[in-house]
C-alpha cells in the first residue's frame, strides 16, 4: 500500500517516506461495532485479516515497478505500472504481535515563539460506534497530519 505520486504534497519531497495508513476503520477489532472500554467483552481474534498489507514509500514502489521516468519523461507526477516482461521476487516479512495495552489521551504541544506560555491544543475525532460518524476519523486524521506538517 502506498500513496500515489500524484497525490503527494507539492511543497515537500515525501517520496521516500511511508505514510501511516490504518486498514481498520471500525475501531478496536476485538469489540466490533462497540466502543472499546474497560470491562467490555472482547472477542478473541487470532487472525484479524487474511489480507497481507504493508505501507511502503513511493521510492520503494518505483524500485518494484517501472515508472515513466525510465522512458525519459521527467515529470514529478508519473503513473506507475507493472513491469511488462521482467519478473521480481519480493519477500515480505511481517513481525506483528497483537497485544492489548491501556493508553490515555496523548497531547503534544509546541512552545510558541511569540507567547511561549500559551498553548494551542488540537485533536481529531475518532469513533468506533456505527451510525455515529464512524468514518470521520480518517478525515480528521488527514486534516491533523496536514496541520502538523504545516506547523513543522
């Protein structure tokens, strides 16, 4: 899974960075359809998905696929395509171990240059309850990522 080169921000070269993408848009997979709170029943799911997915950078995608860059065209936004004749063997070793941990809200802050004793706290919505904006967390995360990138 990678971000299409045409969708990368134009103000900074991010082609060598992998973007964090969540394939679980429904909240805690052990409590499908419900909030994950202390005391709630959790289903034991040894294999959450049979879909093998790993986020990678556009630079790695270009190593795996042929781009139009190799044909002499020199555009920033270039469609990628599978090799026509060449075969490549890719070995993907995923070493994830699902665990349950208690976490609390994490707040980051930036010390202001003009007024260092004032803070601006920003956050995004995340809900796992069906029917109550359960898809909106992705929009909030995208907005937060863009905001943090602009502040850095």
